[in-house]
């Protein structure tokens, strides 16, 4: 039996019928579509979505459509939704031909870097090529089959171009396979030429059947488990690094039981923060370039590192300097061989939950020594006192960013979600934020994409309306992408946006200064007639007024006391609310104990650069391959 539909109509009906399943629970894999219509998709996918909404039946259902204000933003919203749903659900995103579709490239890169599933449906040029070149078409002299959508190839885990209707059948099935693969997932791109979208075909009805994509839990291989357990049993000063895989696997309870049974201290990455409550006796905080002194001190002396669900980014390893023990050995529990093999590790390929449970059984009766356990707890307590000092109100006329974060952390509930991605906040948050819930800390730091935050607030709130969502954004990221405030308002999504105004790029400014570049080009200032540089007076930019113009309620907070009051009022409000607060651009951050490899000019006429190069050379001497 066949049914005659356009390619776009067939794709919509197919997506409606796709489900994921893990641990016996089924859920719609693609519960909706984000989009901005233009030529290329308005009469294809646009018509198909309208038809499904107007004529949907219990048998075929509908695919809800959500209007974004920026194509990059809608991909960020989909990625944030997938992150909150443990990668078991995501959205499709459709954009018009040309610039609309290429606007999704950054969002696709973020999704793939973070291993988050997102389905991209960019419109493409005519497959027939009759009207070539159409509006917004790139004419490439190297070949007629090249379009701007090829920019999505390197940032997609799967890419295909549907030039005939029947090609959709294998392509759509392959796309679902990748979206539901915890190892290979990321951005999945199906390019849809605008004429093919509207072309009819007789589709086999079985293509549209209820289809369940099962997300399994790979079990550890017994010999690999035995080798890992043997290494851990021989450890004197082991350390666990908990990454995002612990959270996505739902293994936080297993991690807690394992840490309590063995006494091994647990450090975390950005994606793993909250996997173990911050005040648990085994918790030592964030690790690496912006890690706590407790975690980094233990890492420096660790003889065995058990990485669970982590990809070991350069921030996690402090650019290969944080693990300083000459004979340090790694045991990596990961579902992805790519990550399990890093640092010449003993690989334990398995689901995090089942792998932790297996290790727990294999190490029954074994614990770290009392002296090491006591040292880890002392270091954690020392750091918490240092963090308290950073979070406390200071003497300056403007509060430091750390004071604002400390005040917010004291006000939020354990299940409230804090979102951030770029600038100085991720570092401050990794060191200072205290999370008890594995979904309460939502910091995108694989791609660290400025502009992610506001759009992510949309996806996060949609994923779990029961949680209060706090978007933390500096003026730099806000000016990159604030448009999705309009989407929040249109969809009735209550999100609290904390807009920290410091009139510049605090993070890059501080980094520039430390590298001898004197904060060049990092402040929002008038161009000075005297110097010719952007170091004049502060620009008269009113971001609070801008947020109000986008439809949000706005509260201007004055100082830490005013900020506390503003957050209380925002929590009581039922609408999207922006809390605007001025902070000191030059206020110091938390005391660092890690290094980040950012090369400094080897030769220079500037004294500041030469001095920074000497420090860089000295720090780089500690860098090593883990072999």
C-alpha cells in the first residue's frame, strides 16, 4: 500500500511516528519543529506543517511548530532541550534557502561539540537547476552541486542532500539512527531542495509506522572490568572525574553509592557538575583550568584517574598540566571509544550507570586509606571557606560578578536551573556555584558559544516547566543574541534573565591582560581622538531598555542588596523578567590554581608581552602527554 504525499508532507508524517525508548519508557523523539520561513521552505515544510496541524488525526497526529527569531538561536534552543531530556528527545529546525540555512552552522557546531542531538532541515537550491541561479544562491565555479549548505558538512554527524523524493526513505532512517546513538549523536542535517520538498511521490505506508529507536545500555566486557578493578585496587591516591555522561546516563545515584563505598574523591567537569551534590563528603568541586584548589591539588598527586563520561577537554586537564604524577594511570569508563582511549587509558566501554555498578561490585570491600580520605575532605573544606570569601560582599562601589553569583546561589532552589556558556562566568561558576541537582547547572562549555544563553533558556523551560530557569548573561553575549526574548514572551515561557552589565568583555579582557596584550579591544568604549583606539568614554547603551522593548518585564537592580530584592520579585512574577545589574569590570575573580594554554607572542616590542611570554614558557614546562 502506498500514499501520495509531497516530500515535505512525508517527512512530517515520518517524524510524528518516531519514538525513542530507554529503560522501558517511550517518548516522542521529535516533539516539534523550530523554524523561520522564507523562500525554500514556506511552501514545502511550511505547508506540510500547516496541513498536519489542520488535518492531524489520532492516527497521524501533528508536529507543533515554534517560531524562532534567529536561526542560530533555534538550534541552541533545540540543543538545550535535548540536554535537559538526556539526549532522548530533540527538535527539528527548518530554515529558508541561503542565509537562513547558513545561520544554523554555529548552532550545529555547538550541538556536535556537546554531543547533543539536533535535526537540521535546511532548504536548498533547485534540484532540477532550471531557475539557476535563484535568489541567495552561491554559484561555485568548481561544481554545480555545491551550495552554501555544504558549510554544514564538517559540523554535522550525518549529512545528506535529498535530490529525489525516494532518497528520503534511507536518509530519514539514517538520521534517526544517528540522533539516538549516544556515541555518534550531534547535529544531523538533511538538505531539502525547495522543488523536491513540494514534489509528490507514492510512499510505502510502512515508512510511516510507529517506530521505536531503542537507546541501550552497553555492559562492560568482563576482562576489561577485571583490568580496571585491578588498577583501582592498587591505587593509593585515586580521583574520579565525573563528566556529562554520568548525568545523561542517569547514573548519579550509582556514582554517589560508589564514592561512599570506596571513599574516592569526585571532581567534576562543567557537564558533570551536580552529578554529586556539592556538599557531599566525597565532592571536591570542578577540575582543571578554572577548577577548585581542592580538585586540582588532588589531581596533581593522583596515581589513578577514573574518568566517567568525560571527554577530557583542555579545560578539564588544564591543558595537560593538572595530572602531574609521573606514573599517573587512567581508567576511562565511557560509552564512546574516542573518549575511553584518551590518555593511554585502560578502556572500560560501557554505559555509565552499568559500568559504575559493575566497578562497585568488583571493588567490594576496597576503600582508600583513611589519611587520603581525610586529606580530600580537608582540602574541600578549605576551598569552601575560600569560596565563601569570594562570594561575600566587597568594599567597592559596584559589586563584583562573584558577589552577584553568590547572592543568586543562596536564593535559588536546588531544582532551579542556571544557564551560561561564555565569558568570565563559566570560570566563576565552575569554582563557586553549588549544585545539588544534576540538571541545575546548565553551562555549555564544549563550544562556549556567546549568544547561547537566552535561546537555551527557551529550550530548557520547554523541557521541564516545573523548574525555574535563570539565564546568566553578560552584556557581550546579550548583544550577540537576545532576540529569543521575543520567543519567550510569545510562548508564555517564564524565564528569569540576569543581565550582568560591565561594559565590555570581562573574560577576554582579563585574559588579554595576563598575556601582555593590555586588554586591547575588549571594552565597549568610544573611539578616542587622542589615541585612535577604543579607549574613550563608556558608551550610552541601555540594555535594560532594550530588553523591555523586546517584551520582557525589567527590574534595574542596584548593588547586591537591590539584586536580592530584584530576584525575589522576579521569582514571584509570572512573565519573562530581566534583572539588570551593573558590576565592576575589573573586580578580581576567584583564586585560580589551573593553567590554560593560550600562546603568547615569542617576540615583541612590548614589555608586557615579553613578561607574559616568560611566564608562559615557565608554565608550559609542566605540560605533558599522558603516555
